[in-house]
C-alpha cells in the first residue's frame, strides 16, 4: 500500500514544542500497527515565515498541500509581532475554508488522574469518564466571516459592520454530522443557540435543528441559549453527549469543556472535510501559548491525541484507541507518570511525549 502523506506544520510558540512529541507518538503507532506514514514538514504559517516573506503562506500553498491526506498542525499566532486577525486569517482560517473543513470535532473527556475543577453540589469530585462530551463545531461560516467593513473612519460617525453567514447547505451538513455522532454515542444532542437575542441567524439555526431532528427520532435533542449553556457546562457537565454549535459558540464551548476536565492542554481537534476532497487538519484546541513558549513545559497531550484522531480518520481505529489508552496509562496516578505543570506536575514536554510513546510500544 502507498504511504499516507501527511503535511506537518508546527507553527508558532508551543506549536513547535508539542508537534515533535506528537510525531514521536505517531511514529510509535505506525511501527506497532504497521501503518505506512510519510511526513513532510513546512515552515510556513508562523511569525518567522511572515518576517522573511511578508505573508503567512506562499502563493502556491494550496497546490503544495493539496496532495496530502492530512495536515498535522501545531498552533499559530504571535500577537506581540503580528496582529492575530492577520496571522490567523492568513493561515489556519484559510486552511479551514479553502479545504472546506466544515466540521471541527472536539472531544472533552475527564481522563483518569486529572481533576475537574468542578465539584458536585454535595462536594464530591467527578470520576474519570463522568464528563464525556463531543463538541461539533461549524467550521467554515457563521460568525466568522469576512463580510463587512468600516466607514467614516476617524469621524464621530465611524461605523463597523460584520455579517454572520448561514447557508442551508452549511448548517445542514454540520448538523447531519452531529446527529450521526449522537446516534453512535449515547443518543443525546444539545444545540447551542441564542435565538432570543440574535434574531435572524439563530432562529434559522434552530429551525434547521428541528428539521434534522425529525430525521433522527432515536436521538433526544435539547437546546440552550449559549449564556445558560455555559452555566450548565459548569454545573452539570455530565448531562452532555454531543454538543453542536455555530462557529463562534463552538469555539467558546471547546475551551470551556476541556477546562471543566482539568486543562485545555490535553484537548484535541479534527478539522474535517468528511468527503475527503481536500486534506483534513488535526491540531490541539489550544493556541501558541506565548506566556509559556520556549520553556519546554507545554502539555503535548492535546497534540498527541490529535494524532490519534488523524489515524482514526485514515481508518486505523485500533491505533487511535491504543494511543488514547497510552495517554490514559501515563495519566493514571498509579503509574506515577510524568505530568506537565498544567496537570499539577513538574515534568517537561518531552518527558510526557516519551512516556506516551513508551506506553504505546509496550502495548497497554
Ligand atoms: P492559548 O491556548 O495559546 O493559551 C491560553 C492559556 O492556556 C495560556 O495561559 C497557556 O499557557 C495555556 N496553555 C495553552 N496550551 C497549553 C498547553 N499545551 N500546556 C500548558 N498550558 C497551555 O490561547 P491564547 O493565549 O488566547 O492565544 C495565544 C495565541 O495563540 C494567539 O495568537 C491566538 O490567536 C493563538 N491561537 C491559535 C490557535 C490555533 O492555532 N489553533 C488556537 C487558539 C489560539
Ligand atoms: C481555535 C482558535 C481559532 C478559532 C483562532 C485562533 C482563530 O481559537 O482553533 O479554537 O477561533 O477557531
Ligand atoms: Mn479556540
């Protein structure tokens, strides 16, 4: 069989520190499960590239990445040097849109050995697995749009408009994906809305949810306005199975969900073009973390778990499961495995990466 071609883009900040650990584990998985993977690294989509070339991407980036099945991405953004909207709209958001990665799948699960900051009303902590949700985020339209503009700049009449875009095609396809996931999981789907205040786009979203729900009588559906939904995440996170949300609401919930599970440093994501017409992109949920970059203490588990999602997407379910089990084995308090500071330890990025790769090799 020909090797799967994977483009590697480390990006900025801790992206460059966690990607090598993710690759270490992907290589260990490839060896154990005999998966032919071929990696090719790219130095664009980061501040150093911008500094040299005056742009985030080369003009032919699309052709150069098109032949890959997947992109294994770190994080981008270095706000001290370049405004975030320029670096992000010049790289990651281009990938998502031009490669039509319309679903962003972001699991949030309370792992063994990690403590949720949320205790129950009776004061008892939550057990591993008690929080287990899949956030399905719309990834190519919604509130993230480049339609709008400024007028009358510098005057008292200065005016700024930014449109939200929802298409039936765009909303329905992400909803269908989410309902299918719910059907395969615990059969519950929660929709994030704000149709009381956002009076045109969000009622439309709700309407499409109702239409799709009619096709999935086996899935139980509820919906909450985003404000109270954030409160429910904190007060009863175990309620949630699949949570489907527009681009912005999904972005917010996918930091909140993992934070409820102890740290955003372990949270993975898959930016999927499910039809495989374009490469899909796998990256941790977190960003480049300039506040800890360069110190070798970033948690690599979000990156490693994203590698597991990549293998699952390529059809290697057993390899995915083995990586997740290796992560759990390292986190298990009984193993005394290394933990980075965000998980309450003093270990370094490479210690955790090596431990997961080793657990994978020895086949837990
Ligand atoms: P961030 O996720 O980079 O960091 C938020 C906080 O979480 C920081 O205190 C950071 O130290 C901590 N943190 C994040 N990942 C961690 C890890 N793996 N281990 C330990 N601690 C971790 O979010 P931010 O500070 O809002 O953004 C920083 C930059 O990253 C900005 O330029 C932003 O636009 C960009 N960003 C990029 C992506 C992406 O590439 N997908 C995602 C989010 C933010
Ligand atoms: C994410 C990030 C990006 C987003 C930013 C960096 C544009 O926060 O992947 O969650 O908002 O989608
Ligand atoms: Mn985000």
